């Protein structure tokens, strides 16, 4: 259900379910929805997603629970039940009722794992989540006139923005891959612009990565100015695409062009290596 309760830009303390319902009068754009506009066929995908209900996924539940325990907000929205799995009808009913109420269902083993994960975060990282505001929603008007929204994991006014991510592998190689793959740099640019629009501050943006399995290794990275510039450029492009599609009423998918499929460079190199090897064998046989 959509709740149209907010009509003025600013910061708001909202439950996640209310935030995701987009309570701003007239509607807003979020970073999670608009980033798909940058994909191939993105406008068509974006338009289709607007007609679909918000999807709940079990793999998101542990991340939601970890946020609640580490950030210190939202634990009352966690529903720890007695069922080990969802094969029984009554277990599925408990799970679905929690989702319907905007809460997060957790199996006993998931709850224990989440507590262990939260307890493993070292003090020097926990300090990032002190002295500020957790799960802060904001609504602002972009310079193009588009209304935008965002919900920061943690914001210390005048100091920094911190984001919390659970991850399978906290090596820098894996982090670099995930930041690009899941467009975390885009999210960073989006939230920084929101805070700047409402306060005038350009703040550093930190991402805390915590592994999902023992020993629950964690590390902090700061999104560089160069990466933020990429995020801002992509944000401008996505908003421009949205504005154009809204104006024309057309949300295109793939073009009608037939594209020629070429082998990747490594495949071409493999063919060349095989050809050279075959010629060398042939020359060798000829010289014998």
C-alpha cells in the first residue's frame, strides 16, 4: 500500500516498509529503481518493474537482520520463529505474515548466525556507526525538477555517510567486483547528492563490508572522488533517460539491429595459438 503523507523535501525517520511504499506526494525516483535504466533494454525493464509488487527474497533477510543488530535500529521488526525450514504450511504462513506486515522472518539458525556476525564486527569499525542517525530517509528535488528519495544506512551530519553490506568474500578483488557489479558507486553518488541538496555538505562515503560466514571478516573502504565522479555521470544519464522516456511515453528495449557476434579476445588468441602449434608440427614433420 502506498502512503502519500510527505509533501516537503527533507530528512525523515521512516520504517523501511513506509519508505519503500514511496510516501512522497506525487512519487519519487530511487537509486535502486533508476540504475536499471543504464542496462541494455533498461527503459523497458524499468517500466515493467513499476507495475510489479516489491519482491521479498530470503537472501535479503540476513542482510536486513544484520543491519538491525549492527546499526542498532529495527530489531523490533525481526520475527524469529521456531521453524527450521518452510516445507510445512504453517511455517510458510508465519513467513508470509511477517512479510505482509513489513517485517523480516528468521529461522532459529539464521538468528544465531546473524548475532554471531554482528558480534564479530570489531570496535574500530563499530565506531563508524556511533554519533549519527541510522536508516535516515531523505526526499529532495533534483536540479532537473525530478523528485528523488534515498535511505542511508548511517549518516553523521557534517561528517560522513556510511553504508553496510554483507558479502561472501571481503577480499579487495571481490569488493572491487561487487562495487561495480551492484553499482554501489552509483548509490554513493546518489546519497551524497541528496545530502548536499538538503544541507550543502559534500561528505565522504564509506562502505563497511562484513562476510556472511565465520570468521565474519570485515573491512571498510572509502569511495574515491574518481569513482564518485563516475557515479554522478551515470546518475545524470539515468535521470536524463527517465525524463526523455516520460516525456515521449516510450520505454524502449533492444533495438531492431542485428548484431554480429564475435569471439572474445581470449578465444581468438586460443585459435591463433592452436594454428601456430599446428604449423610448427607440420614443419617438423616435413623436416623429418
